[in-house]
C-alpha cells in the first residue's frame, strides 16, 4: 500500500533527515517508526502526504506516485493524527469530526451524521460530546476525536505522529488498547511514529528502528527484540528486551503443563486417593463441561469428612489468562496474585497451566524460533526443572 523507493530528504544547509530509505508497508498493516528525536521518522511520515517533499526517490501509495498527485486531493484521502489532536478550538467536536467530509462536498446533514457514528465508534457519545468544544475535553478525549476525524473520509491510509504522547501513562495504555481493537475492525494501513519502544512493540505488526536518517532494522517486534540486527538496535531496545518480548509472545498450547484434574461433583475421598497416588499437592477443579471452577489442595481433600464433595472444598481461581494472551499478561497475573501458576482457558474450557518455568521456556522457544526460522512448536529447550 505504501512504498518508499530510495527516498532521501536533504535540506539546504546540508542536513540529511532521511537517506536512501526503501520501505514497503502492506495493505492493512500497522507499522511503527521508532527512534530518538531528530532521527527522521516524522519527516518520513510527512513525506507521505507531501507536507514535506523528498529531495530524491519515489513514494507510492496504492501504486500511484504521489509526486504526480494533487497534494490537496492526496491529503483528503489520508487520515492524519498528531499529538494534541490538532483540533480546531472554535469548532464543536461534531464539526471537527465532520471537517474532511465537508471539504469533500458532503451535505452537512450527512457529514454530521457520519461524524456522530465515528464518535460513537471511538467511545464518545455524540449527544454528550458532540456539542462540546475541544477545551472542554480531557487529553484522552481529544485524542479520540482526532482519531475519529482522521477516519471520517474512510481513508485507506492513516498517518499517526506521537498520537498518544500527550496523555498520562494510564490513559495512554487504554487509548492504545482501544485503537488496536478499532484497527482490528477497520484494518487501515497505518504508519505510527513514536519514540517509545514499549509503544512500538505493543502497537506494531512490524516496527522500523531508526538510526540517524536510516532504518537499522525493520521486522516484527518479537524478532527485533529477540535478535537485534546491530549493536545500535540492541542498545536502543534496551538490556531488558527479554522482558519487553513478553508483550509480543503469545501463550500457546505447547507451553502448558497438564496438572491433575478433578470434577466438582466428585467425592473428596476418591479425589484424594488419586492425588495421593500421583504425589500431587493440588488439582484443578472442572465442571462436567470442562469449564474451570477453581482448584483444591490435596490436604483439604484428605482431611474432608466422608460424603464431602470436591465442590465444597474448591477455592476460587484468581490467576488465569485466555489462550493467546501475551506472556507478559500471564507473568503479571502471577505477580498480582502471588501465584505459582496461571490457568489458561480457551473460551470457558480449561487447557492447562503456565508456571514460571514453562513461561521461561516459552520465551526461549520463541527467541530460538525467530533465530532459526523453525516453527516455535518444533523448538526444544532444556527444561529448567529437569534433573
């Protein structure tokens, strides 16, 4: 959808902002451009909608050389979101959102109705927020309006320059989650500039790590974190890149241990005998449909009165994640609940547990998979619990 062919931007004083940049962004892909201030990432973004003209090279959008495209028409077909949202302070939220459709000649009633739908899509009630002015909104709300306005003409391409940088960390994380959920529905081709490596890793299908005016590495976030291409990339992503990689490594079925299982309607004495023969100290409790009900200690089963059912001794399972959740989420659950293991569910069905040891092994397999090109399930690692 977006292609840079040996693009260079050099200013009159001899400063080279971008040098010989070649980059392909696929349709529906979200690519993050990350690097320190002054490295050329915002210049790259602004060349796509011709706010800055390249010195040499070509940029194509949907196969069309943008140098041959009327810049006004080009910009009206590309959504643009900047830090602080860039809203018109004298216009209401609804009219801000309807700006581009109005410029495209839509009837006012149609443009405002569409704007209302978009506000609702980004989580703002148009009846409540539509009549307000930007100064009456919080920073996070202004950013949502900025996203809604950028989507107003249904552009295939969305450019975002530090879109979540002006809000506090809690709001930023929520906005990131909301945008990823929105992107899963609308599938725009997105270039997102950030200086925050955590944001680049979390948001991007692929990420381009910039040095000074050039890309040092362009790959999936997990690959960048697992195998930095240069010493510069390794320094930039940080010594804690293994922890960052937890955010982009999903829990898979092959990562799980299978603990002893008992049924909620089972007699405690019978369940205790099975755990005793297995040498197990606890068991996961399921209902008749295989759904997770909690866990039970072997000692509680062994000490139970005759006639007691497993369900009466079951303790609530606090630490659990869905299959496919990032390993970081599983690790967070372990820490939050001081748990030695986390249950993994697929829908309502219990699939197994993840322990600190198997979480570590999952991360090692993921790194080895990227390094060797083998499927993660085919990678074998020495168990940290093996004798």
